């Protein structure tokens, strides 16, 4: 378990986040085997939470972060790590996109003129 929390700190997940993700794993692991396939994972989330809005490519990107057995199963630890790492990638992507929106002149730097509209009080 120490290794799991060490990995989670790398992807920016707190112990509370890991516990929350663990609850989801238990919910969708209806066979109680401790292992899921991609299809079980996808269906379990869809049944529990509805359409998550991920494209097929986004699902596949998340699965690429999970270590699987030869027959395509992944365990709890791999699930936690994969989902957490994917969340980190999404957050970095959102930060990058927001930066690019603010960086009006596209020089890779934010100057006061570009930041001013966000800092002015209404």
C-alpha cells in the first residue's frame, strides 16, 4: 500500500482521492474478483454514472495508463494509478488550453496587458 500512495503522490492524488476511487472500483467490480476488463470498467461506470462524455480515444488513453494481464484484466492498483494519471493529464491539458487563451500574442509569456482583463474588478 505504501507503494500505491507513493505513486499517487506523483500523480497528485491525496489519500482521500484514492479512497474515493477505491469505492468506485468496488461498486463496478460486481464479481468481487479484484480484476476488471475494459468493457466491465466502461459498463460499470456507464451504469453507475451515465454517459461520462469521454470519446473512444479518451477511454483508450486512460486504459493505456493501466497495466493489464495478458488476457486484458487490470487490478485495483492499476485502476487507481491509471485513472489518477489520466486525471492529471486532463488537468495539465486544461491549464495549457487556458494559458493559450490568455496568451493573446502567442509568445508563450503572459504579460500584464494579457492578464489585466482577468484582474480588473467589476
